[in-house]
């Protein structure tokens, strides 16, 4: 018991000194499990998040729009790959991670269980959803687990482009015809509150945040990140002539920040528990794609084994 306490105490001092934890370093089991949970949830979100965007690839309004959207979906696949690979450094296999997702044992961001019903949704998703993701992810470039921090540097750079692409779509629609501006406003109305919910439950109801911040896995609380996102995004909406769908939104001169209304937490928890508009559809689609892609994984493994055998023969 004394030795275990000493190890945990030294580990805490190590992360507080802003050192990075690497895969072969000693770490508390709870730390390992916490990082696995956070990284795998992040990886699942990137992969599931491809679905609502892929919904519009064949219906993009121009070749330029289609190319941009294709590139974005490809980026999301890459992000999932980086994060799954980083998670595997903690002793869990890719098959285990996929099984946890498909059986409901692992979660992904609730935002991806909402449908994308118009082209303006591609703008709202890029501007708001990716904007909220960046707000949360920039701090993860300094997270205490080394492989996670290094993966996040590239991911954040690419997500910043996604946000700009989404904002460009909204800007063009808002400056277009009356019908186009109405479409942009409708998308903002539907995606605003789910985007705020992306930051997770309020600090009072977030059981893992305090320990994650102590271990330097997270750097800021859910409510702090949510407030920063609101403060950055409201002026962007005003600039293009759109209205944030919150009657309680107002500038607080004393705090130099925006006050905003209460979120529908019943909706948030319902979606997290699997009762959102698209929860079942997202998992069904993932299982189908995973099963249909089995032959690709088998072929890749067979090719890798053949290459290894050739290298051994050459070395002999």
C-alpha cells in the first residue's frame, strides 16, 4: 500500500511538472482507463461523424463543394486512425475498441446523432460542430498523455480548415437570396444547442472532469470551454447577419462575457443513452461498413505477412 501510494504520488508530481506520460511509463490503472475512454470516444466520434457529412457528398451544389466535402470526410477518417492507433499504445486492441462501439459499451459525441437535412447543415456542422471541437481539442495538444497530445497537433490544424469551410458556406447562404438566408438560419437554429451540449454535462454533473484535470488529461472544465465557445461564436453570427436562437442571450458587461440560456439536459441524456434521432442508424451503418470491409483488412494483413516473409528471406 505504501509503495503504491508512493508511485501514485510521484506520478502526480510528474504530470504537474508538465511532463508527458509515454506508453511504457508507469501510470495508475485508473489513469490508463480514463485515457482509453477519452481517446476511444474521440476516435469513435471522428468515424461516426463521417456519416452525416457523407450524406451530402453526392448532392453538393458544385464540384468545388463536393471536392471540399470529400477532403473533409477523408480527414475525419484519418483522425480516427490516429486516435485508434494512439489508444492501442495503452494495451487495448482495435477489435476491442470497435466492439465496444458497436455494442454500445463505448460512447461517441452526441452531436452526430442529429440528421443533416439541408446543404446549410454542412455549413452549420463545419462552423459550429467543428468550432466546438476545436475549442475542446486545442487544450488536448497539451494533454499529459504523449501519443494523444502529438496526434492532436495535426488534428487541430485540419479541424481549423473544416471550421473555415463551414463558416464560408454559412456566409454565402446568409448573403444570398431570402430563401438561402432562411436555410442558413434554420440550420443555425437546429445545431446551436446540440453544439453547446458537445462540451458535456455541466461541471456539477461531470463525474470524471475533476480527476482528468488533476492528471492534466483535460486542461479546462466543460463549462469554461462552453462559455469560451459562446463568446467566440456569437460575434461570428452577428457578422453574417444570423441570429443565435436563444432569447436569454445577452452581453454581461461586468463579466465581459455572454450570458446564455439553460440547455435541455433531458434531450442531452436521452441522446447519450441511445435515444437520439439517428443513434440506431449510425451504429447499423457502422456495422454494415465494418463487415463489408472485412476482405480489405484481410487482404492488407495477408500482404503485410507476405512482405515480412520476403524481408526475412532477403536477410537470410
